[in-house]
């Protein structure tokens, strides 16, 4: 069995070798491979010739600040990279492309003069850069061509953080509290004169629309000139709750009734429906609302036999308040005078002032 498989493999291999040999023996095939060989040699010669020419290319190299003292805080952000354009022979440039350029290493102690800042000029940047370049390499340009370093040795000041933003919800939801950050204060570093009158800092202004659930989002803190704020961003929570409805029977309380008179309404209470956050459902009761009719309304509408019902007090978190009726019938009664004990009758009339 194994012998048969081996014989078949050998026959197949010989067949493939025979076909390849037949192809190479064809005249057109030989001409094609001869042409491709000359093309390849031409490319090699062209490439070798090109390596002797000068070439320009741009490289992006990282910036590193070294030997920063422990109690020193940088005020400004240094560029993470600089773009360097250099020129040299092809083989040298090829080496730069393969190996890359070393980071631009700025030694803080070498340039610090004790003035809370220093500026690296184009010539200084080139001097640092040349430490990783060959002598034959020309520096064409550096971008940015200057680097400014601002710093402070002050301990900093803790300042209140204020969240600055707006948010809206879908109709079925409501904001159930204030927007809050995961921290209530930040550290601010800079010169003492700038920190002296600083009381609070703000997040960058943001807007969240049509929320239907509590949102947690990362927001950057607004920068201040020549000051460093730590941290630079915070997580802001925007609390959102679904709304639920509740219906209550609320008594009507007459308002501004003169002494010696009583005002009765029919009915004496009305149904009040409202919406509220789900977490506040149990906190809302009949005592949470005050409905009333105003005696003074009789002066402005003496011919009317109804008084309008007004919502005089309600919780601030309640929304979409509606009443089963917005006006009620009434009866105005004059109370018995203390010295008229011989009379049991009730006089129904309206004072002359009405």
C-alpha cells in the first residue's frame, strides 16, 4: 500500500518537472526571462546610482524633558514631537529611515536659570538634535523651531471646581439633581500673584441633549493663562430619572376671606394629577400641595357664580400638574354676630366693598 503511494508521488513529481522543462525550452519564455533579468539589473544600477545623490526627508521625533526637580511643576504642555527635515547622501538617509532618530532630550537643569521659564532657540534645538546625527547631515528645518518651558516651584492652591454645562431629557424623563464631577476641587499651580484671587475654576462648557438615562461623561477643565490645573479632566455625572404619575384628592382652601364671612366651595376638593421622578413617588402626598380660591376675585367678577382654582404651592420637582376642574361653585355666608343671639337666621349677602 505504502509502495503504491510512493510510486504515484514520484510519477506526479516527474510530470511536473517535465512540464517546467518544456516551458523553459520554449523560445518566447527564454526571451521573457532575459528581458526581466535586464530590467532587474537596470533597477539595481539605478538604485545604486541614486544612493550617491543627496536626499531630503522629514522625520518626527519625540521630545523628552529630563532631570525635572521633584517639587517643580510644568505650567505649559511641551510638544510631544517635533518635525525635523534633514539632508544627506542616500545611504545615510536610508540608515535614518531604518533605525530612526533618537528623541530630542532636553536637560532641565542645563537650561534652568531660576526665572520660572526658559526658551530654547532654533540653534539650541539644532545643537541637541545633532547629538544623534552624523557630521555630514544638514538640518534643513525644525518645526516648531522654538520651545518654551514654563514652570513653578510653588506648592499650588486647591480651588473649587464648578461644572458648567446644560442638559435636556426626553419627555418621559427628568433631571433628578445637579450635575456633579467626581471631584469637587482641583490643584492649580502658578505664580502667587495669579493664585491669590482665584476662587474657582470651571469645566469647559458642554451640552447633553435628549437624555433618557443617567450619563457619565469625561469633560476637560477650562485652561487659564500661565496656570496649570491638575487634573486636566474630570468625570461628570448627569442624573436622569424616569417620570411616573400620581393622582391625589386635594382640598380647596379659601384665601383672603374677611372676618365675619365664610366661603364654601362645591366641591370642597378636586383631583390633581402630576408627574414626578420615580424616586420621589412616596414623598408626594396631599400635604405637598395647596389649592385655593381667592375671595378678592368676587370684586373683579361680581356676576360670576364660579371661582377659579389656583395652585398656590407644589414641590419644585413635580411636573405637568393638571386639575380635574379649574373652577368651582361657591356659597358666601355671613357669620352670626355675637350680640344677635335672638336670631338664628343666616343672611347671604355680599359686602358693599365687593
